[in-house]
C-alpha cells in the first residue's frame, strides 16, 4: 500500500476536525452571557435557557444526522454545516429582540453545529483505522478547541464592542473553513456511512466464518443513563463558567479565562481518552472521568476562591472531555461502524436532556439565591451516579 493511500483516512479525519473546530464556538457560550444581558436586558434564567435550548437542538441534529449523511459524502455535509452555522451567528448578531436571537443562536447555529459534529463522528467511526478511539478523540477534541481558540477573543470583543462584534468572529471563521474544506473534500476518501459498507471488525468476523458477540441486553439504556448523569455537571460548568467566576468576584477578563480553561481541559480530555480507551477499553476511562467530575464540582460547591475555581473548572473540563470521547468509542466498540450513527444518536439524547435541564436549572437557582452552590451539589451527585452506572459497562 502506498504512503498516499495510508494517509487517506487520516486526511478525512483531519478535514472533519477542521470543520468541527469552527462549529465548536458553541461551547464558548458563557463569555456571551454578559453581552446578551446588556443588549437585551435579560437575567441568568434567560441566558441559561439559550444554552439549554441550544443543547437540545444540537442533540436533535446529532440524532437525525445519520439520515442526512446517508448517501452523501460527510465532508460536504460538514462544509454545509459551516455555512449554515455562519448564517445562524450572523442572524443572531443582527437580531433586534431576544426571541429572534434565541431562534438564530439556539436554533439555526446549534442545529448546524450538531450536524457538523455528527458528520465528523461518522468520518472517525467509518475511517477504517485500527485506532478508532484516537480518530474519534481527534474529532471531538477539535470541537472543544473551537472554544479554546475563540472564547478569549470573543470575551474581549464582547466586553469592548458588544454582542454583534463578538459573534462576527466565529461567523467569519466558519465562512473561511467552509470554503477551504469544500475544496479539499473532493480529495478526501469516501468513509463509511450507515448505508455504506459494514465495519472492519465484521468483515474480519465474516472472513473467519463466525459472528461477533451481540451487545448485552440493556446496554444502550445503561450507556444512556451514565452519559446523561455525567454530562450534566460538565454542561452546567461550560454554560456558566464565566458566571461562576464572576459570582466569586472575578473580572470579565477572568471570566474569559475561565471559559478557555474549561475548554482546554475539555479538549485535552477528549484527545487523551481515545488512545487510553483503545488500550484498556472505555469502562475504566468513563468511571474515572465521572468520579473526577464529582470531586471537582464538589470543590467548587464549597470554595469561592477564584484560583481554586479555575483549577476545578479545568478538572471538570478534562473529565467531561473524556466522557465525550469515551461514550462514542464504547458505542463503536460494541455496535460497529455500520450501526454507530443510529445507536450513538439514541445514546446522545441523554446528553441533550442534560444540556436542556442542567444549564437552565443552574441559572434559575442563581437568580433566586444569588448562588451557584445548590446547583453544583446536584451536579456532583449526578456525576457519582454516572460513575456507578459506568462501572456496569462490560469490558
């Protein structure tokens, strides 16, 4: 096999990583809380609702993504998602009222972000690479790096010039990425889609004249519960990172740093989890990630020092990132590439439910108590439940 052919699957994975990088500014939402409140005169309950609805729309897009991708080249689907995402951000920047902003940001932009993320995951799962966990980690880590790359700049621009300028930055980046990746997509190799070839593992099993073991009954429900409980704390922290630091006396600049810290941890955990899961399986990774999140959230609930909060946010980011890679790796490991999109879409609805409830609940509690600690206690308990459920995942 020639070197060019061997590099082909990684070229497709790299293309997907570039696309989701631009769409990942959705995770930098917390730096927009202040500018949104200043422009529309709303409270934390309303800003929490924006992120919560965005997570719900994102989930629906990931759930329906396999149907949109089937029969199409995922790189082109990702390029389309970048264009739609830029349109959503541009509409949000120009929205004259809060309901219109909500429709543009939590509707169009979140849907585009979810579609692009689903296309990227399908490319990783169907790439045919032996180290599928590493490929998945690269794609999901790139999504988190979007917030690392854009979050601090968006925070500074929003504080100095307002909401419209802060949103213009990721919108312009998406336009550039869409144009570049649409051209490069023609050079990327075709990848497995839900209607495409069966997975490499099942090809091997067929050649040996035997079937792979069927996944245990109830495994999808177990993965669903563990993912939902574990994601709740991470999504709450991501959606309110800047607000949590501000409530402890941090400045707007420190709030931008908080968003970057948790996003950096998120990206690091996503990337590191893949090779570890390839070597040891997803179960120990997911158990450790959930316990780490529970401990870090518990510290945040009991300490108000800004420096400690920043460190804790970094740990939560790492733990959440490990879950974001570990669960798709687990689905791919048990169900194969051919069923990955459909099964993971079902499991991912737990993440969507957590995203719909956790950020909104944290904002609602803060508006009534001027304190995030009750919400953090709930999130820490949910992470403990995630660890217990993850410990039941088969080896």
